[in-house]
C-alpha cells in the first residue's frame, strides 16, 4: 500500500486482548481513564459512550536537517519510542433538539493529565479558547480537535464533546516534539471519536496546519514523522508533495539523545523570526537573480524558479546540465545578498521591487539613490512577510546567514542519506555532517546556546563521532552518533561527569538511547 493511501492503524480490542496487546503505560492509562470517567456523576446534559479509545503519537529526534522544513527542504528524523498517549470517550448531547436558527453549537473538551503539574480544564473547542491568555496546555488539544473537524468538514451539530486523559513520556522542553506529539494525538483521538479512518499523509498535513492556531509556523517535519514513521528505520521526509523514504541507519552505531539543561520553548524563542528572515531572503534573492518575486514564499521556491529559468534559457541538450545544485544556490547567496550585516526595513524598501513614491526627475538625488518606498506599499509588504514587525524590534534581518545555512543544511541532508545508503557506510562522514550542522546552527542561524555548545563539545571530546543540537534550539537536547560499545560508558560515566559541572543544571531525565520507533496508532477498547 502506498503512503498516499495508507490509513492510520486503528484496532478494536476486546477486554481479553488488552493485556497481551498493550504495554504497561497504555494499560495503566486505560485503567486510570476508566476510574476517572466512571467516578463522575451522570449528567442530565450529556450521555457517555460505553467504549474507550486510546491513541498514541510519538515524539521524534531530527538526525540532520534543522530549520529547513519551513523553507521547503527535506529532513531526516526518526520517531522515538517515547510518546504521548490519550485515553478518551465521547460525550454526546442528550436527546434535545437544536433550535432551528442556532448558529453555534457548544462543544466541550474535558482535558486532564496524569501528571499533576498540568492542571485539568473543561474548555470550549474553539479558536477563542486557544487565543485566550494566559496560555494553557489544553490549547494544544483544542488545536488538534479543530484541525480534524474543519479538515473533514464535520458540521457543528455533528461535533462530539470529549473526555480526555493525557499521559506522555517525551521529555518536555527538549526539542523532541512533545507539543507536536500532543497535537497529533489529539487530532487522532478526534478522528477516532468521530468514526473516521484517517489517511496518514492527510493527518500529517492537517496537524502541521492546525498547529498554526497556536502561533507556530511549523514546517511539517514533526507531524510527518509522527504519522509516517515505521519501526526500525529513520525517514527522509520531503515536502510539496509530502513523501517519506526509509533510511536504514548503520549497524554497530547508536544515537544518544541528551539534555543540555536549558529548557526549550518555541513560544519564547526566535523561531518565528527565523521563518520571517528565510522568507525575506527568498524574495530578495529572487529579485537579485532577475526573477519575479510573485508567489515566492520559501528559499526552495527561489531555487526552483531559478533552475526553471536556467533550463528554459538553454537548448534541449543543455537542460539537464543547467540544473542548479544546493551548493550553487549557497554561492549565489554569497554573490547577491552582499553583506552579512542585518538588513533594515528601510534598506529592504529600497532594494525590493515595491511601489515607489513619485520623484521629481530633475531632483539631483534621484539619479544617485532609489526613491523611498511609499508607506502603503511597505506596510503591505510587511503585512505579508512580517506581520509582527519582528525585525524592527530585533535590529534587522540577517538574510545572508539564514539563507546560507538553509541551502548548505539541505545539502547535508541529502549527503547523510547517500552515505547511509552506500554499500560501505562511512560513519565518520555522518559524524562530520552532524558537526558541520551544529556549527552552522550556532554561527549562521544563531539558534544554539552556551549549554548546547558545551554539551556537544564534551560529547565529541569523549568519543562521539558527531554531535549536534536537535530541534528548534535556544535550549533543549542534543543528538550524538556513538559506537554501540560506547553507549553504556556515555550514560554511566561521561554524561554524569558533565552534569556534575557547575555550569550544567539538569533535572529529571537527562539522556536516552532509542531505536527508530513506530508512527501513530489507535485502539478502540470494547471494555466496561
């Protein structure tokens, strides 16, 4: 079955099969959910369905390809065995008729968490709930719910209220996609509750879209690996169109994932600013290459438009030879985005093809410098590419560094896959690619931090072939390539010695080794 038609696995479980089918955590969550739901008094406004459902969505570690997915380029993650679980049941409205002219139907989600650090809340399944402040973790659940009911055009009157109990062991604030796994689990729970048999690709794409309700411009990697992962293999994930290809990792080696000690938070990071900078770099580069900037949203758009223009300009025998590589695009960035200092809004207004104010042709200044951009056209440009005016608050846009990183990192992803698929895998080469990735993320993309830099350097000194930050950065975890025989030494000696240093402040789970895990799945439990 092709990935385009494959559905998320949903299994019906009889009571007698639960112990043999589910793991300890899954069984424990089901038991907790039964106790919690049955303990509630029967409401006159709602009646519950007898069956429980259980869904699972894994976290992920990205092996290479950081901050390139929202520029349209491929990534190479693997799913973790660590995951988010949700047990739930539907709550149908009682047998009351909806008034004929009612425009809205109240749908509620009762969201609880096994971890008492996360407060329970009964919320309306609405965009207003997500936008309310202070932000509450249940908004991730609401986002997943809305994504499904809107994508599948479920009429408001047919939308079901849900009771949900959440559990998860993906380390929080690690850059291992714990929040995206929660959105994916919520979306899958919503689909199961409404009797859908969702397609994997559809679910991955709709979850990437609905995460934008929360204000995160997701590139789609986290959601894609959560649904498309398969046990035992990493995935090379491409976008537009979304596709996943197996990448078998080298035998005799393992990946160690370790905490830097600094909590990662997308909402507190400069993630959105990097999205803006990459889009501005794409538009500026297209303009400098003599291309139309209309419709340009990503650096891949610019790459493809330039390659297409080159093919058209050549003879039929030249077309293949004139395709443009990622390394050539990086060279074009160095040539056409001329300086590494931040671009200001005023500077961009003068170099981009925007509507200009009329200038007296006899003016002596008109020949020496471009006329100023009209305020209306500048406002329109930033409304499209930087609605929050982030660059004006941070001192400008570093377009050279961001674009160079994207093109070079995208090239490293392809090389990493090529090495893994070669007849004799060069693990040292894989490590070198990971090291180069971290250096670029630190120096060009500026999304590392002192804690991540110290930990990756420590791992390399102690024998890791390669070590890099993973996830969006500004804190979180690292991923290091080790020989299998070194894993125990790292877990028992090298990492504890690092965490004993005064600069390392690590609490809770601090490291793990994991094999590539399976993608999202669900069970309908026909049990009392």
